[in-house]
């Protein structure tokens, strides 16, 4: 009798687990498209330089200046150390330039970007830095929806071997362009609109630990109140 009683008790427990799983609730979430940016990244390498004095001074905002005093001065900055996720949609690029012009004229520069290590360049944007050191300022070129004349970019374009910023000084009479710092920011979108599935599992309580966005890894990591971790797509 005792053995039969134990068997009945075990059958009841198994039935209870099965019933709990059957009535577990199913949820489907559709998450919004997420617009993100990298934040400003300063260059860490002068890839090439013609004529600029102290070009590496533009890595940091510290009142030590990279200086151009001729219309033939050209510098290329690289190694911005971006980390744009693979598959992200690139929305825009913004470049920050801090500095001023000094002298009789007002020397400015053309800014352009490369996505293939200098083999090709975007259209130019011309600086409009203020005159005199008392008017040092930060000016922004490009914005969240500006692709600098290209139809599209991909994440690989922003690798250290591909992406560069070129600053090509323009002619001006007896004047210098003085740059304290330069930096660049990439705006991009992650498509998270594919549905993700979640459930209340045994006990009715779940905790969301991690979300994995993108079509390449649409996975949810759920931890139940019993400590079990479940993954599914």
C-alpha cells in the first residue's frame, strides 16, 4: 500500500507540472527601431601630413593647436576606434572641429571623409571657424541624417583601416588655421522590429537578463524564479 501511495503521489506531482506548463502564458513583443550614436571619437593616428605643424595636437582639447599656414597644407586623421555593430543602418556622420583662425585673412579648410582607406573621398564641407583666439569655438559639420554625399555607408566603412578624416587648408592672406581638437560621431539604427517571444514559466515569474537585437541573433535569455535559464528564438 505504501508503494502504491508513493506512486500516486508522484503521478500527481508530474500532472501538476504538466498543467503548469500548459497554462503558462505566451507573450510576443515587437520592439521599436532604436536610433543610436557612437558618441564622439577622437583620432589616434596622423595617417599622412603635408605642411601642418603639430598635427597630433588635434587629438585632445588642451589649447595646444595643430596649425596650417598655407593653402597646400593637408592632414589625414585615422584610427577613431569606432565600434559600429555589424548590420546597423548608418543614418549620418558628424564631425566636430574646435579652433579659430588668426591673421589678416580668414583661413578655413575643406573637410572630407574616406570609407576605403583614402582611395575615395566624400564631398567637401568647408569650415567656418571664428577669427582671433578670444573667439575659439567648436563647430559641427554633418548631422544625424547627413551621409556626406554618399548614398549609403556600412559598419565596415568605420574600421580603423578604412575611415579617415581629411582637413585640407584653403588659401588665405597672411593667416593661420589653428585647431585644438577634432572628433567624429556616427549615427546608426538597429532594427529590432522582429517579434521576440517570452513566457511566464512555472511560478509565473520571469526576469529579463539580456536582449539580443538584430536578425543575426534574435535571442532572449530568461531566468525563472527557480534559477533556470532558457534561450529560444
